[in-house]
C-alpha cells in the first residue's frame, strides 16, 4: 500500500474514531499530496519518496509555526500545531540514533578524505545524499562539524 493510500485509509479511521486533530492533520496531508499529484509534469503519480519529502516539509512547517506561537505567547495554538505534527510524524521513516549517525559519518569522512573543517562542504554533499531520509540535515551538519573539528 502506498503512503497516499495509507493516508486515505487513516482518514477514514480518524473519522470513525472522531479524532478531530488527527483528521484535520491527515486531510491537510492529503490536500498537499493531491496538489503534488496534479502538478504539471507529475503525470498524476506520487511516489512514496516524494510523499515522505512532503510530510517532512509539513512537519518542519508545523514545528516552526508552533515555535512562533510560543514566542507570541499563544501556547494554545502551539499545542494544537504540535498535536498535528505528532499525528503525521509517524509516517516518516525511522531516524538514525545519534551513535549510528556518527558511525556513518565517520565512514563518509574517511571515504572523502576530509582532514578538517575546511572540508565540510565535501562531506556534507556526500552525507546528505547517503543519509537522505534517515537523518535530518541539521543533525548531520552538527555531527559533521563536531567530527571535523576533532579531526582538524
């Protein structure tokens, strides 16, 4: 079952369970999926890879919105936004634990022959490609910076 089909099934389940927060979040995801499917050049298809990218973007936007709501002293809106983020987060692939991420990055650093912080761009290019979907860019960047500072 594709991610698009899974979202459709979960929308039905949320309706039956009368889970308003989850239903709202999933309907928003479906709306963005449909926009992506009908975009010029998409040929009415949506791969799971593209769907995961869309969900990752929606999760990031939701967290950013929640942070802004907190800064504006609106914890009610921030909590609602974070509930919706939690409702769609479980559709994302499991992220690598910090130790596994460091192990992978050490291998990539060795493969690229990076010697210090000046080689960060080269390592990041290889790492973001190799770890796409398994680690967030910010986590990769912080770990690479720390590892290269230790090597340099």
